[in-house]
C-alpha cells in the first residue's frame, strides 16, 4: 500500500512512517522542516526513515497549492495521513496567521488532492483541544464541541467540519483523530516533558502552570501509532443509523468518523513531575504560575468508539513511558 504522510519529520509522523515502512508499505513523506522547533531533531528523525528504500522524501509547504497537487498526481497514494500542522496552544496567541496558513489553507489542499486522485481514506490529526470549555469528563466524540478556547483548537474543529463536507459531497472516506497529550522518545521540544527534562538536568526551574492543578491524559507515542495504523486500515464508512433529528457528531450519512486516541487514565501533573524526578534522580525547582490563556485544566479521553471499531485501547503507564523518554533523551543528547 502507498501511504502519503504529511509532517513526516514530526514526532508522530516520523514514528508512523517507520511503523508503516517496517510492515512493507511505501511512504511518501511531506515535510517543510520549519523552524518552529529544533530542525536538527527533525533531521535526525528523518535519517531513520530515509534508510528505507520504500520512503520518498518530499520537502514542500502544505500551502503550496500547485506543489501539493503535483505530489498527489505523481505518486497516486492509496491512503493519506495528514499530521502536518502548526501546533501549540500558546503559540497561537502570538502567531495566529501561521495556523490559518497551515491548518486551514494547507488542509484544503490535502482535501482537494484526495478528492481528485481517488484516495481511499484520509486520516487526519485533530486534537483534544477541540473540547475547549467542556468540563464533562471523560471527553466523548459524541459531545458538542463548539466552544474552543484557542485559535489552534478552532482550526482543528474547522478541519473536522471541512473533512465532513468532503465526505458528504464527494464520498471521500475521512477519519479525524483527536490526539490527547502525546509524549515519548523523539518527542517535541516545546512539550512539557521535554522542557522539564532539559531544565531539571540543567539545574534551572521549570514553569508549572495553573499552580500544578492540571490533569492530563498523557498518551505514549507507540500507543498513538498503533491506533493510527489500525484506523488507516479501517476505512471510514457511512453510519446507516445516523439521523438528522438526533445528529451524532462522530459519524454521518457520509463516510466520516471521529475518534479519541488517549490513554483513558488522566494523571495529575504533579505526579507526572514526580515520576520524571525519580527517573532523573534529581528534584525540580518549580516556578508555580497561573493558568495560561487558551489552556484547559484537565483532559480525559473516552476511547470506547476506538475500542469498538478497531479493537485497540492505549495502556502505557506514565511510569514506564517517562522512563523510556529519559533513556532516549540521555542517549540522544549524551547527558
């Protein structure tokens, strides 16, 4: 099978590319290697996939309409996984136009590429951020999610709506995946675990927001990848029971699906930090700060639809997952 992956030098994209290459798929990887964070880390991730004959490396911006159209015409992928995005809730407060360019204009180009080249299934990254102001736990894909609290979240909700339109109009099978806080080896330097580890080892204080009163459904990278692979293989289909009188937001009359991929086990942020301190053998100096604009106090994924439809439930403990990250971090940075 030929799979096009956008964001192939990213945290999830690189891990997914490796997994698909290992099982024998051909992967066309699109990435622009932007400098939102350390480009050398992205290049190091890429070196792992470039070792495979089945990997094709494409350097292009998603906003390049003609360029993306040509990639689709040339390679004719069977399935597409859109993971490229401008990420980061706090960053969206400072650079809103970056989110419009990549997450909206770029996603439109992907949708059009799929529509005009008979793609069998488009799987795309949404985010737990779409739950916004919701406080009913656990978060369910059947909940109403119309109150985003960041532009990043709004752009991801927009992706879900745009995908539904293409599923409805053109019968393009689309599946959106609401990822919950992803962590693990080869992770993103702008994420808490990476920042905490770097500062603790350097003897610098760590910023702990909402005075530590956060709960997150931390989800390990291998669990995310396993879920994505199963979803790629499970092509979205219409829901024959869908009714406009009682509309279900996670399915449709068209071939459209939404899933949460989270650990279904929320963890207190302070416990997460304690686990990291144990793994590093060093205590953190904590700079306690208020809740940041655009952030939410807690996340908790209901993954029952994922279990029912693809037979998978993430289950990595934070104790083991953080230990794996620390082992990778020390080896990669030789600390």
